């Protein structure tokens, strides 16, 4: 079963890494998440903010992963 996280939780998780300089492993332990979940949250935030540009094949691959 897939867990659903609200927008604030996702933003806080990524903020801990970007602004506080914590490692993905450390945040994963603190928030009881798998490291891959955090990497996906980071990717999703970059896609949503427009800071990551993908070509069409990368875009469709990332959609499959985010699904």
C-alpha cells in the first residue's frame, strides 16, 4: 500500500536537506522514510518548480517512477 504525504510534509522533508544540509540518510531515519522516497520527493519538487528540465524520454520515465 502506498503512503500519501501532504504537501507540507513533502516540502519540510526536502527543506531539511536543502537548507539545513542534512543527508538523505539522516532525514530518512528522522522521518521514518525510505531513502528512495526522499529522492523521489526531491525529484518531484524540482519538476514542479521548473528547476529540472527533462527531454521527453526522461519525462515519461520520471512519471512512471513518481506514479
